[in-house]
C-alpha cells in the first residue's frame, strides 16, 4: 500500500519538477536549503548550520509517530523536497520504503550513517563485533543510530562534510560548528553514563526495537524488544515470555515508546502489576520535553531519568 502511495506521489513530484526550475536558478540571493528526512537528522543539521548565511535546514517528516515505517509521505512533504538543494538521510535502510519518492526528487542525497558502528537487531555489542556501515545489507541492521550520542557525533561529521562540499561559502562555519557539537555529544554520553552508574537493575523490556543503540551506549541490556503496531499486538507466547522475564529479573517496570501502541504492555501490567513507563525515540518535536532548549539532550535526559525512576532501588 505504501509503495502504491509513494508511486502516486512520485508522479506528482515529477509534474512539480517539470513546472519549476532548479532550486535557486537565476537567483543570486538563493538560500541554500537542506532537507532532513527525519527529525533527529534535522536537529543535527540545525546545529551544524547555526549562524550560516543564506542557509536553512528543514525537517521533511516531523509528525507524531512511533517509527518512520509507520508514516506515509504527503504531497506537502514532496513539495518540501522539491524546494531543497540537498537531502540528508538517516541511512541504514530507515528510508528504504520511500526510495521511489527520493529517487524522483532528483536531489543529491547524503547517507548520514557512513562509518557509524552498526548493531544487528537485538544484538548486544558486548557479545558481538560491531560493524561499520560499509555496504552491508541494511535489513540486517538496526537503523536507530541517533539514539547513541557517540554515534550521533559521527552523523554530525558526515553532515558537516556534505554541507561543506555543497555550500563552500559556509564550509568553515559548518566544520567549526560540527567539531564543537561533536564535543558536546561526547560529553553528553559520558554524563548520562555517569548518571546511570549506580543503577543496580540494568535490564530493559521495551515495546519498540528502537532502543538498542541507547542501551548499548548506556551500558544497559534490552532483554526483549517487542515490535508491535496498533492492531497487531504481541502473541500469547510472547506475552508469556515477557511475564517470565519480568519475574525472573524482578523488573518493576517495562517501557513503551511515545506514540506507539501500549496494548501488550498494559496486558502485561494487568498480569504482573509491573509499571508501564514511556521513553522517547525523538521521532518528532512531540517527543521533546516541553520547554527544552536543546531537544536532543532533553530527550535522552528524559529517557535516563525515566529509567532511573522506574528501575532504581
């Protein structure tokens, strides 16, 4: 269904392309426009571009959702692509279902996952070797790389390199901003790990597969991740497995994802009495704590504080 919709939107984009010249054609004061497919990549690009002249970053997809795979692109999204000069992608296959629309846009694309150490779905890097993104089959790997500040720092470096090449007039600024932000992200990772250092229970059960990199970065273990959508909740066998894990590890809480289904989690709560708490994957601005000056930092701090409150002695 989504492929059919994407094909229709692609046809519409081709019509738009035929009616409009290249971005900035004939305009000396053209604004260099960077489209970021996901909200986290938009946040990273915004920090890299801070203070740049005649340059702006825009988020293509910034709607409440559990995962990008739950989303269908709109005509407005396609128009936003048409007005851009370059398109930043998360990579690791996250946008694969949009490939027809992305190809139709004709935009230069940037894979922000290059050289990011990848994990297989459900993989604990302490047990298995990490893999740099070097052309592996994307379907094997977890694409939620932005959830680890250290990996996010690699993404920021990729963004700065691409923007510097595409907009050389602002290259020095992009590179300086990226270096400063990478240092912030490295410090943030260390700070959050220190906050969790005294936590005795370090096992999580999550109702989305998007927290593997976060757990890997913070020294936590995801015992079980249930990937469910509304109308297709976990099976009875999976519920029994979750209940057994909760009792075996004496877990006082399980974790759902903001914007996702919590039907199975609530069924488990009724069976075990365990608390259901909500984490954020920062899929949109709705996933940011209200009033946050630094959305990325605030979201990860929210997750750490929620885990400390839920699992602390």
